C-alpha cells in the first residue's frame, strides 16, 4: 500500500490543532487534535512511499513506533486516505494505459471523494471497462448520454435507433452537424468510439477451433427515445423482456419542454413501466384512452419535438450521472422514482413510485421469490444507502435481488 491523503479534498488549518479536509458540506471532515509532528507526518502521505519507508522516515524524525499506523487508521476511519497502487488487477492495467488514465483523472478524483475506502475509487473506475450498457435512442438526449458514458470509461456502450440523422438531432457533445443524413445507429457508434478515453486493448483474435465468444450480459439499459413520450409514459410491453430477464433499466427524455430522468427499474424490486401505467390509470381513468390515441402511427410526432438544446443536455447529463452511480454500486435517487423539470422555471421535483399490486412484475410482493430467482447476475457488494423510508424500501428490495453492488 502507498497511502496518500486524498488530493481531491482541499486542506486548511482551522487553528493550530485542527485540519479541515474538503470544502462542501457533503464531504468535508475536520480532524483533530493534530500536533506538529503528526502534521509533518501527514505531508509524507503523498502516494510515493510504501508503509515500510514511511515507518523508517517517521523514526528518522523522532516519532515513536506505531505512529504511522495510528495515523493511517485515523485517516482511513475518516475516509481521507487513498492507496496510490490500489484497485486490483484491472486498475493496474488502466495505469499502464497513460492516455486513457490521464483522461479519467478527474473522474477518479470524484470517485475517490465519494467512496471512502482506500483504492475504492480506482477499483470502480477500472471496473467500468468491463461493463456493457445499451442506450435506446440517438437523439439530443440519447447520443449525448451515450457519449458521456463512453467518455467516463464504460467499456461497451451500444446505441440502438433507426432512420437517419436529422438537423435537429445535432447537439454539442452529441451527433455532429456532419452526421446529418447518415444512419443514426452508425453515427452514434462513431460518436461513442471517439468519446472513449484512449484506445481500448485489442481483442484477442480467435483461431479456427477456438470456442465462440460469449457476449457479456447487459448491466443496464437506458431508454432515451427521440420522442420523449416513451420515457414519460413508458410502454410496459417494450420493457417486458427486461423485467423477465431481470435487466435494470432507466428512462430519460424530454417531451413538451419537460425533462424526465427515471425511474430506474430494478425488476422484481421497484416499480416498472406496468406499475406506472396502472397507477396513472388509477388517478386518471381516461389516460389509457389518450395514450392509445397518442401512440397511433398517424398521430405520432414526426417532426422535431419541443426539446431545446439546454434542457436536453441537462437531462442527458443527469441521466448519465444516475447511470454511473448505479454502475459504480450505488442506488441513485432515481431508483423507483422520476425526477422531472420543466421550462422555463427549471425546478427539479421528484415523484416516488411504489410497485402496483395488480402488476405482473411481482415487485409488490406477490411473487418476489419467483422474480429473485430470475434476476440477472448479482453484483458483488451492496452500496450504503441512507435516505428516506422509500429509498430504504428500494435498497432492501435490491439486496434481495442482487442489485446495486460495485463491480470490483
């Protein structure tokens, strides 16, 4: 281990005996009392020294044996120490790709603040390279979202969409103006490749007689349609396969100058598209009739929708952040909830969704045991979620189904 005081947290002495690490209320920590000798020892925790060398240097400046380990324990308990060599084999491989690693240094700094254990941020960052995400939609929201995930180190981001790029699909960070007229799927694939941090390691070439490669399972599907109605009022039929196979999926889009992020659906544990439709029909019995009219091919929006560039970019960035939080092992605030924002006031608000008792997904409790047996590959650990009672309900459901763990 090569301990380093987390460089992403600014340090300042509050007085002669207390040091504050960090500025914002979410992550700031005050440590004290800190004497002069301990302050000198702190400066040696810079990631260039292993523990044996640190102990030798501590003795050289007159500190008693055990001082290094005691300080390391205090820092670790406060979530202030990282391991410059930690993260496991995948992290070691990433460090050997300096181009990609340098591109991701800001992401690593953020993860090191969020995840307190030494090497935890680097481990999660490196683990992203083995993750496969599917984005359904390559408009102003979907393309920017896919590019952000690729740039953040997600190893495989595939984008599904039909037709050709229209001028109103173009967005900074998304499809470029030169892609107008190209097939959306092809233009989105090129965007994802160009956004990736460095060139990924070349795949092993298979020879005759080699066993066929097995496609990695989807960790997450993100539904970000060009017509945001499909994100605001998702079709239960379109999500049926994901519910059956236990594939987590997240909705995001813009419809009529209103942006939505969520819900993140953990099949069998949180409300699905069918639950949303049933709850809406309970509140508004004529809603299914109107949805049928809006979904009729002759009445679907064919031209550009009310999806202004700034709002679409905000939705794409928020959805990407929620997706990465889940991929890194947390349960973001969109789990079983939808975040909604409308122009011109842009006041984000959330709505929680409970599983509907009449939905066949089983999340309401009637068939939880059956659903859990069908859920996809479980994650390894469970993120610490301490929030509202509703979020705790989702966290408990996710634990039962094996969702929400870090891929480390």
